[in-house]
């Protein structure tokens, strides 16, 4: 009986393997999936960063408006009492790396309408500008301030 060694025998069934085309296609598909995951993560982080910057901008606007609310009529109308141009950092407690710098402007003007009480009112606008990367962004809010308060005009 002539028995050949195992490496010389032909197997009854060929060994299943991937061809080169299948392997290259699987690698390309894996790279596409990896790039999609990476871009989704990068986009998610940028959306979170923009949301945080928007929230900080809203905090600054509310802070400035609440400060305006505390001034008297004479302080509001005196020149130089209210600082009209200001800068605020994103991280106010970190002097080394403050992050985004917000620049703002407060405008106090006469009201844009003519009524009997128009001389006793002012329009206050707070404008805030900053850059996210190279993209300029801005927010603004405005309100009316009355000399005698709201209660004298609402019946």
C-alpha cells in the first residue's frame, strides 16, 4: 500500500479562502465606515463647542442687560457712566488660556417712535461679536428703559 504524505495528497474539498478582490473591497468598506465615524465625531464636537459658545454669549447678554436694569435714569443718561465697549473672555477664571474673546457694544438711543412719553424712554441695545475658528458670529438683544418704570404706562 502506497500512502502519500499529507502535503502531497489532494484534498477532496478545496480550502475556502478570500480572493484579493474581496479583501480589497472589505478594506475599502472598512475605511469608508471609519471615515464616516470620524467625521460624525468631529461634527458632534464642533456642534457642542458652538452650543457652549452660544450659551456663554447668552449669559453675557443677560448679565449686561441686568446691569442696565439696575442703573438709575440719571446714570443711564450721563455720558461715560456706562462703558459702551467691552470684551469678555469665554473662561473668565483662566488668564493664561481665556478661550474665545467676546467683544461687545452697548448702545443707548432715543426710542424710535413719537408719543407723549417718548422723552422718558430710551432704547438699549447690546451687541456681541466673536469668532468660532474663522467664522464670525454675533448675537444682540435690546430693550426699552423708562424713567418712571412700567407701572405708569400700563393701566
